[in-house]
C-alpha cells in the first residue's frame, strides 16, 4: 500500500512538474502574442496615418494639376495675343515703309 502511495506521489510530482512547464510555455506564448498585438496596433496606426497622408497628397496633386491646366490656358491665350499684336505691329509698320 505504501509503495502504491509513493508511486502515486511521484506521478503527482511528475504531473505537477509538467503542468508548471506547460504553464511557463503558455505564459511565454501569451507574452509573445501581447508583443505581436502591440506591433500590429502600431502598424495599424501607421497604415491609417499613411492613408490620411496619401489622401492629402492626392488632393494636393489634383490642385496642382488644375493650376497647371489654368496656367497652360493662360499661356496659350497670351501667346495668341502676342501673335495678334505682332500681326498688328507688322501691318502698321508695312505702310509706313512704303513710299
């Protein structure tokens, strides 16, 4: 009977030791998952920041492109005016040189 009791105690000690090992392994895994969650949270915040920044950059690009189109239109109109003025000056200068 004592031998059986001793064997049971040894088994219990072995089971307790295994349980402590499993508990340590689980705690390590919990710590690892907490760290990963922290990294994921930071990455998520960075993605959101980049999304907002990208939207702002797209809006700035749109405004810049619109300004460029406006400048190109104005430039075209000015070139037309210059060509017309050159024609007028040429026409005004032509009769004055004739005898």
